[in-house]
């Protein structure tokens, strides 16, 4: 499909409030507890977000696959506001650090990330109450971070099972693609009748191991999407604001939040997720696009009302 520089369609603003690895040590505004996440959801909804992308944390502040925690957070958010609850299928890695003493008597600290199992990720389909959306990750690749790296395993057979489970529950699906080969994987699922268009894509750029955050890569991905798709861009780090604005100017939807950036501008920490949503609302309106309400986003994404 082609980008539309003159689009006046409503823009769906997704907010990823917590993220897959970093904690309050990166930014103290990051919501960790169920109560903090539910309050953040309300504030972001009031600011103009229609979708909340969710990872949950355990008592130690790290990502957890504990369904009881998911149940509590999803329930609390639903009680606070009607924002669309979207569960990140990757769950998020745990950060493990080890300290050793070198032969010279100095401390050496090493960190690594530990990914959840496919079984734990498939178990997300048992969350109650049932969320409105899940994500799938369209291909496997080496996911590298400042804290360590490893294989982010997303085999086709797993995605087939997860998509079928989502359809059985009646949940929407957001497809996260990290390079062009992942779009080809999705089209294979379409050809087999496992995924039914119209589809909703997240074009994730700037993750080491995936496609770099460049305008050329963004355009290449957009052009490979099937006609009738909806899409948003996901940019983590220093390119977040500029690339997100580019995508919004081309007719795309956007994602922001403390998962994607801990700085509001260079050297200035984000005060809250709502602050980031408010900026996206302001920028959308400056280019002639209004933020979609929850009901409008549901209609645009063919979700159950």
C-alpha cells in the first residue's frame, strides 16, 4: 500500500506504559504495580489514547508471566476506563545480573536477558477478563539490548496456534514486524486462511537485530503491506519522536509511552505516559488529524464493540 501525505483520517494513539525490560531505575515515572498501571491507563485515556499496550511486572519489579497478575491488571484497567487493552505477546524479558571478583580484586557485573517460554506466552490466552487485543511477533530474530541479547523466538507454528486462540476468544490482533521477511511470514498465514484481512500492523524499527530506524526502511515496509491494512510505527529510543511524526504525516497511526522512550527531549526525563500521549494529540491536530476515540478505534480495527 502507499502512504497518504494528505490523510485526514482519525489517528489511533497507542500507549505502551511499561515495556519489556527497564524499570523505575531508568525512569521513576514507569508504572509497575497493578494500581499504578491502572491509574496510568486512566490518565492516558483522558489524554487521548485509545489503546493501551500492556506488559505486567511481579513483586520484584521485573516482567512476569504470572496470569494472576495479568488478571488483576486487566480487571483494574477495565474498572477505571474503557481503553482498549492490548496484551504484548512477548511478555518481556527478565534482567539477570551476576557479580564476580576479577583476579585484580575488582567487581565485574554482567547482565543478560532471559526470555519467557513459548508455553508461558501461549498461556496468555487464559487471561480473565478477556482483553480486547493481543499482539503477535511475526518472525524470530536476535533481539539485542544494552543489557544483553538472545533469540526472540517466534516460530510459525507458535503464531498459528496463537492466532487461532485469539480468533476463538474473539480478540483483535496487532501484528508486530521487525523487518520485511516478517511481512512475508504474515502473508503466508493469510494465504493459508489463518489470518483474515483487514490486518493491523506495527512496524517496529530501531531494535538491534531488526531493521534500522530509517525513512527508507519505513517506506519499504509500508509498500509491502496488503491494501486495506491499518498500521502504526513503533520506534524505541532517540528516533522515537521524529520517526513517529513522519509516520503520522504519512497517514499512519502511532505508539508512544515509557516503553519506547524515557526522555521527553534530550536530557529531559518523561514525567508521565500521559505527557507523551498529550504530545501526540497536539502533533496530530497540528497536521489536521484528530485522535480516534475508543469506539472509533474499534471500528477502524474491526474489534468487537
